[in-house]
C-alpha cells in the first residue's frame, strides 16, 4: 500500500477476502477478463466513433507500449486534463496496464490547480487539450513544467490521439504484469521501496522467494544512494504487503551494489526478510522500508510546509500579522515530517496550508 493511504481495518479486509469479494487483482487484470469476454460488443461511443472491447484492448496496449517507450513507469503520477472524449478513456486503461497512477484534472482547471496537482503528487506527465474555448493550454503547461522538478512529459491531445494506432516497430503485445518493478529514490529516515514478490530465477524483479523462511529482496535507489547510504549493510528493514494490512515482516540489508546502471541511474540494494510462516507468495506487491537514521533533538515540520523556490527550500514563518519567507536547509524525512537542519528555531510557527499561494503572491509583487 502506498504511503499515506489509510488501509481498511484488518478484520474487514480478512472478511472480504474470505468471502471472495477481494481477490487482490489489479484493475488491469479485471479489465483483461472483461475485454476478452465481451470482445465483440460495443464498449465505448464518442459521437460518431465507436469501439468494441477488443478494439479498446488493442488500442490501449499500443498506447501503453508507446508510453513505456517514452519513459513512463509503474507508479508514475500522470495528470490528464481532458474533456469527456474517447482519448481520455483509452489513456485511463493504458495507464492501468502500465501501473501508472492517473490524477484526473478537469478541463476547466488552470495554472493554480494543475501546478498544485503536479507539485503535490510529483507527477512526471501531463496530458492536455490544445485549447478550451479561448484558453490555450500549452503556455500554461510549459510554465508548470519549468517550475517542476519532476514533470518530464507534456503530451497534447492531438499527439495523444495519434499514439494508440501506432504500433511500435518490433514490439509485440506483452503481458503488462511482467513489467519491471517501480524504482524509488531514498526518502530520508525511512526509505520506502515498492517491490514485487516473484519466484527465484525471474528477471527484472524486486523480491525473490528463495526458500520457505527467507525472502531475498532486490530493490532500487537512485545513484546518490551509493554515497548517502553505503553504510546500510546490516540495517533493519520492514516489509509490508497489501494482502496483509497491518502485518509487518522484518529483515536486514545484506548488499548494496556500487555499480550504477548507466541507463536508469539506479543501484541495486538486496535485503533478506523473514518469512517463517510462508505468507509471502509470488506476485504480491510490497513496500520495503529501510530505517537509516533517528534524531531525537531535530526540529521537524510537516513536509507540506516546505516549498521549492528557484531550487531552494523555503518556508513561511508567522511574524505577528505577517508571514516571512525564509530559506531552510532540510534533512531526513520521517512519515509526513521533514527535518530542518538550519533556518528555523524551536517554537517558531510555520504555514502548512496556503503557503503555495503566499509564494505565488510574493512572485507577483516582485
């Protein structure tokens, strides 16, 4: 389960699974059954255009493969700001096949909303129409991309409409559940690394079930991980899986590769996790947490209080009836909190909501 998501109470989850209501399948897996079962029926109508279930399946396969070739990966956040048209539906199904997360914006949303969606989610991709009425989207999206550290792909609706019909040369339909696992970068005090449990010998997987009692895990961190966390060997890890909400499996780091993959700029980190009761099974989705540091005397603030401004971390400090923008040096992150190494004193009050509007207001007054 993704950090920040509130799980169902374990007793409810257990009851739903026992009755067969929950089968721990992805939306893509459920859609796959429907696409095949009703393949000759009409699935989607948009004006004078109509698509059968089989056509939706084929077109979204092609779209997903092209998006993968573009650079999208599982768990990437994608912000589509599209009207109610066929292309939105095809994009949604394609993102489900990839394992990317759509954050659906409205076509009436403008800079304030889209920039917030991108900033808060760390979105890598935005899909937008050329215009809505008299409003042109491209300049606004380029502004959001310029201010974002994560937004890499901006796809216009005309470009998106051409993709599903384009079969990548030499690329055949593939099983999207066999995609490599998402690769996450270190997140401070607790490194959360999404993973997938898989049988020994499988390629490009994150967790390997080696025997009944031990799970060997291969997870990924960005290249900075080598220098920041080279002393993590032996550090404890915690593993959680969506199939057992509330349960935690313990283990340790056993190896950090010093060689950086030149294409992905990632390094492999291997862990061993106890599995004495054999509950961890192939194809389960998991998160691995590596505890790297604890500081009891540190000043911490909610992560929402810290904004990026021209490459610098800033907060807004309450001073009487006014708010002062102040540059800070940040440290490790723990849950929803982030350590402030320099720039704040204990007891000072910082703005945690509405600070983005203060930042934009300040830029407008310059």
